[in-house]
């Protein structure tokens, strides 16, 4: 018998090494989108992708194409923190470029989307970081809670190393979970169709009852 203790979504962390080249920046954007969707934070995808593009482009332009770099995503219940690490100690400057200047506007975008941002020196270079706040959102909390359940549940039905960001793994875990719930409802002589209809009605109405 398996027991699941589902509480508030735990902090999440993702480390994405990449090479500062245009094709890999595109791959990085897709990876960020997949991670945030799996974490129940789809509303942050557009802003996060724009920020990643600007920070990675700055590495290409000011540190050098082909530079080894790393994007780190840290999320908790209140915010998403993004850090882009590279091997240069040179800090980004010029947040207020003149109208004829082409550079510096990417950092304005980062600052505009972020609740806070800055630069931290590391042993091998620097990390440019920013924090995106998460507004209270019952739908987001429910998605995160479902993700937590399916991650734990997925370990019991297949490869524990499989990642939920892989769509086939996600679909199989969700299908198996729903199937077991149907068996549970039937065993307790509850009408699965009635329960599903009620859940669908509440979902379509945007209802968020306390749980």
C-alpha cells in the first residue's frame, strides 16, 4: 500500500547548462517553458522566455559566442528566481541607454518584468539573477498540487527517473491515476460519472472550493 502526503508544493530547482549560441538559446526557451508548465506556472512562461533570451543574448554579445553558461531556475510558493551564470566577471551596465544606443535595452526589459534583479560574483565569473513574483492563484496551486501527486505516483508505475516534462510520461501517469480513482470510486459504490460530472462543472465554472 502506498501513502501520499500532499501538502504545499515543495520548492523546485532546475539546472540547465548550455552553450551561448543562437540555436541553443531557442532550446533553452523550450526547456524553460516545459519546466514552468510542469511546475504549474504557465502564466510566467512568456516573461521567463523573454528574460532568458535577453540574458543569454548578452552572454553571446559581451562574453563571447560559444561560452559555456548555465541557467538555474528556483521556485517556491511565492516567486520564481532565475540565475544565468557565465565565466566573466564583467557586470552588465547601462540600464538607461541614450535613444541612439542599441545596447542596454534588454536589461531594461529584465528590470521591468522583475520584482528584483542584480548581479552576483561567483568563483568562476558572475550570475545575473532576477525574481518574478507569483500572485496568489488557486488554479496555480491546484496544478502544482496535481504535479506533486503525479510525480510521487509516477514512481510506482514506471521508471522513477522519468521526468514529467516528457509528455508521454505525463499522460501515462495522469491516465493511471484517473484509472485507479475510478476503481476506488466503484469499490466504494460511488458513481464515477456523477463525480466526474461534478468536477467538470466546477472546473468550467472556475470554482475553487476550499480543500
